[in-house]
């Protein structure tokens, strides 16, 4: 279903990944404290092949599939035996079951994308009790003193970029809505807040209709889109916070013949979304860097386990890019599309 055109991405990542283990890197923005808190478990130095568990938020989403492909490509060169395993539904209950099963195998380290900022702290605390270091990739947990590292694409920057694109599309009047995913996820919550704040700042004449959540349902995202159109004649644009929502909103707008007239700025760049952009069903995408996130996370975990190298900065935020129909074929943009 998806080709593995990630060699170029891995090549571009390698220098940054190595530098990220000991410095902030020049092409990404870093934040948080230097080093990890005493709450996080210290890793004993290890030699030979490392057993690393990598737990995505969900295995069937294009973002996490791109992450999987990159991790599987990079692991052999790092002498990592990679166990990429995750839930088939996006929920903290399902992810906790996977996390518990992983803990029973006692891997050398765990990298995971948290499905809930608070609920996923309990399994992380258990990992610490078992002397297994934990890093987050993409979404994280509320108490980041429990983890050794976080690598993500900046959601604050992405939310602002989405608002800037929306302002260009809708002008200085009308209304804009947000279709959210599931409350309590650090990534989507942050990008939503950043979008709203930036819209208020750059386009104050536009009415913000608030956020409605799909709760992970494509059907519900479609229903939200049609409901927004029918109840808000002034509606000009919809910001959708992830790829699943994008599919649902496009389906909803198609059903009432409103694609194109209602402007859509979508997050992510999985293959269907790229097709939507090409055909004009959506007008812009904010593209994350899941392959880069995965490789840097593996590099950081390997350096921690083998050399005791504490990731610095602890939180490494990569820069998202915006894709439009006009520039989507530019290699500097298309290289980041999910594969």
C-alpha cells in the first residue's frame, strides 16, 4: 500500500540524529531542561545488540506507518533488535495492554507515542520500577521528568503555520472551525491551541466557531463537517488536526458538494491526503516528520544505553513544513510526505 522511499530521508537525518544525542542541532528547535530528571530510570551501559520496543499510538495510521518504515530501516545499522508493536485502535486502554505485554518481555528500552498525557504515566512508572528507560516520540506524557527524551515535530509551530495558511485562504471575514481528534493528546491539543491563538492574532475579523471532536471516528468527522456547513452560513474554512479527520471532513464536504468552497487546512501528509491536495479537495497540509522522529529516537536510545549519553536537549522539536497545491511537487516539500 505504501512504498518505502525513505533512504533519502534517512540520509538527511543521520547527521542530525547523531548530533541530537549531544547537542541541540541547527535545523531543529530544542526545549526543556538539560538532561533527564532523577525520576527517570538510569540506564546501565550495555553492549551488543539492543532490544528496543517501539509502541506507536496506533499501527494503522499513515503517520505511524511512516514511522515504522523508518525505524525498521534504521534498526539493523544501530544493532537494534526492534519490536515495533502497538494497538489497532487509538486509546490509552488499548495502548496500556500493549505496554504491559512489552514490559513482560523486559526490553532494554522503550520508545512510545503516548495516547493520553495522564493515563499513560502509570505504565511508564512501572517501566522505571523495572529499570527500563523510556523515551517518547510524537505525543508525550504530562510529567516529563519520567522520561529520558522526547522527539516530536513542533505542534505549536504547526498550529501557527496552519492558521497563517487559513488566513490567506479565507480573508478577513467569515468563520472558521476546528475538527479535533481526542481530547487529552499532547500533540493535537497543542496544535489546536496554537491555531486558535494565531488566528486571533493575524485574522481578528474571522469568527472562531470552536472545536468539535471526532473521537477517532471518520464517520463522526464527516458528520461534524456537514453540520458545520448547515448551521453556519458564514463558514469559510475548517482546520483538521490529523489525517483521519481530514478523510472524514473531505467525505462530509463531498456529500454536500462543498469541497473547494469550504477551505480545508489539514495536518499530516499520508498518501490519501496528498491525493486530496493534488485534486483540490483540501488546500494546504501541515507536514510532520515521522521518519526523522523515529530515527533520532532510536539513535538517542542507543547512545543512552551503550554510552550513558543523556539526550541534550531533552526535548527535541523538529520543524514542520507546509504543502500547497502550488509547491507540493517541490522535492524540499515532497520528501517529507509519509511513505
